[in-house]
C-alpha cells in the first residue's frame, strides 16, 4: 500500500512540474489608435495615469468587460478594448493572410503618381514608400483588394484600385471627374461642439483636406467649398456644385447629441431620389472600412443637398458627444479609414454608372 501511495505522489509531482514548465502563451494588446489613455481602473471614471501609442504592444494581465489590464514598465494600467487588437502567441488575432497561391497576374503597372505602398494588406498598416505612375512591380501574392509586390527598389502592398496590369487600359472611373467637397461650417459657425470642447468645423476641414488629397492622387478634379476656416453661406456652397460641372458633391459633417452621450455611428443622407445610389455606395463602404455603427443611408432635408442639382450627399461621420469616439476621430488612423471609405464608395458609384 505504501508503494502505491508513493507512486501516486510521484505522478502528482510530475503533473505539477509539467504544468509549471509548459509554455504559456500570454495574450498581448496591440494599440490601434495614435493615442490611447491608460487608467488606474477598468472604467472611464478612473484616473488617467499615462498614454500609450499606435503599434505598441503590452502583455494583458486580466480582462473585465470591455477593459483589459496591461503590464507597463513599472506598473499596470487599464485600456478599453475598442482601440486595441488582442493577439496570442505572438500572432495577431486579426492578422490578414496573404494568399500563397499563384497570383492571377505576374506584374502590375501603376496608374497614378505618389501611390502608397503599405507594410500589410489594409489601410491601418503603415505607409512604407511611394511610387509614381508607370512604375512596374512583380506580383508576389494577393488578397481580394490588395497585391503584394516588389521591384529592385521597393516591396509592399498596393491597393488594386491604384494599379492596372499590362493588358488593362481602363482608368479607376474617378479620373477626370469633378468632385466638390463641402467642409461643413467654418469661421464664426463652429458647428457641433464635442464633449471636450472641440469644434465640428475643425473636424470637417481636416477630413476634407485628406479626402481631397486621396481623390487628387486618383486623378479627380477636386474643388473645396471652403479652402480655409471661413464662413461660407449654404447658398454659396450649393452654387459651387451647380456651376462647376460636378460629378459628385459630398458635404462632410459630424454629429453631437449631448443628452445621449452613448449614441454613435455614421449615416449618409440624400435629398433627390436619383442620389440614393451614391448615398448607398458611400455608406456601405464607410461602414466596411470603419466598422462603425451603421445608421444607414436615408432621405435628409438639408439645404446643401436640396439645392444642389448634381449628384449630392451629406455624410455624418461620427458623434463628438461620445467621449471615446471623439478621441478616436482625432486620430490620423481613423481619419484615413473615413477617407478610404468615401473614396471606395465613389469608385464603386462611378464604376456602375
């Protein structure tokens, strides 16, 4: 009997030692926004103790609801999960895999100057280089929307809308289109006021400049209704579109409902029925790119789209009255997602005209 007890003790000890020496893959938090507040507890009521930044990685100690505790250099802190990716064993949970099968084409030729190459197949990856129209790349792999490419100078990922293969001669569909971008409010008209006192007019202006840059790269003729922080009447904004041979007019706005601080989401509005299609494409691509709450596309009786007789929509890109979303809207990474969503919507709209 004593031998059986001793044997059982040895087996138990072996199991304990095995458990102790087995590798444990700790979960890690990868920061997805430029600046994220770290708090001393799992909630917004807790004190902010420091900031962490985009692409930084921290070991996760525990999770409570939508907050995780992370290991910092000399202490710990809590961050909300809305702005992180959680990965295990050194592999990102949301990593986008590139096809290892033979790509459908062998090489691509750029259609536009100043085309971005990124370190991965999505707009949240950093820009690793720029290339000009006519540059040729060998294709290494592809996803639904991206090619992995290289030449003697550069290697990275190109969005398919920016390139053509050797036999393809059609443009992106947006080249030479006239697009009027209306940055809502301006000057003495500050628009909605954010929870921290920020002004809608500054968000709309920033987004408009980013959108202009991307559309210009694609070959569009872009007109801003207000090229600086100044007051422009609603009638003047509509007149820009009506006299400029406009192919699309987009009025950019942000929302605020202080009495309902938890409300979030993106919505797109049209007035004339013939503009439903434009609103639908832009709304769908905005939600696809940002994963924001979908407030749909719908009729809206707004002066600038009611009095614009060219294809016209108004977009509400987020709620400044929501504290976390207001912080997110201030980041370059999220602004790029908003712009990419609108660009993709315009591309699909013109491709189906």
